[in-house]
């Protein structure tokens, strides 16, 4: 399956893309902090019109993804979550913000808010310069926390029926997972 023109345009505007629905069937979310116990989660996704990127990877002193996300003393409010998945369903866009937290999930609201503003900037540029508009943009915020090793190396083959629903940066949906867990993307979008 090929990406739509709109999704391809969004993909081309990001230098920190990690996966897309035309080439991948999963998104690997990694935490780079050496002290973290939740280091890696994999989202299993079907082929489709979606992209994933790591806004944290695009940050740094120079702001590799954008100078708007540069870090340092003058930019301490510029933070980013661990992964963003953008799913395009025609004229309806769903943006899923994901952050991994070891142990007690806290301190994620600022990361989500900063990343949300960057995504809105990218969507605004897509509209202004490419005429891309979506009738509806849903934003979902999910904190995956925990990090203990899985007692059994098993995963369900059918997505759980648990509904997360719409959320806000300061009231993100939370889900405890084991380090190395595999989740279905569909579970986080319902």
C-alpha cells in the first residue's frame, strides 16, 4: 500500500521519521535514558496510510528536526514525547502521542504540550504551502509506564477491547506495560 499524497508530504517534512505504513508493520518506541527500566515498546500496525516519528530524536542543541525544538538553557520549555503516530483516514487525521515512563508516570504533560504545538505547526505548514486540510484532527495522549521484565514472553494475538478514548496532555490515558511489550496500534486508537 502506498502513502497518500497528504501523508507523503507530512513524512517529507520530518527528518526523524521512524516508520510508515507503506514500508512497516510496526513502530519501535525506544527510551534512550540509561536509567530507564521501560526501554522499549513495539506497536504492531497494519499496512496503511500512517507515519511515525520520534520528536525527541529531532531535538538537541542545534534542533535537528527544527530549531523550534532546540534544547539548552534558553530553550528548557522545549520538550518532546517519545513517539508520534499520525494516521490518515481520508479527511480525518488521528495523532497519537506516546511517552514511555519507568515506574510512576509523571512529568509528561509538558512533553505532550510541546510536541502537540510542533505537530500543529507541521499541519499548518502542510495547509499553507500544500493545500492539505483535514475536516477533523483527533489527538490522543498515551503514557506507557512500568518496565518490569515480562514474567512470560507471551502477547495476545487479538487486540484487547479496552477503550482509551480521547484524552488531553495533562490527563493522558495510562497503561502499564512490561519492558519489550508489543501492543497493537489499534488498541490505542479506539
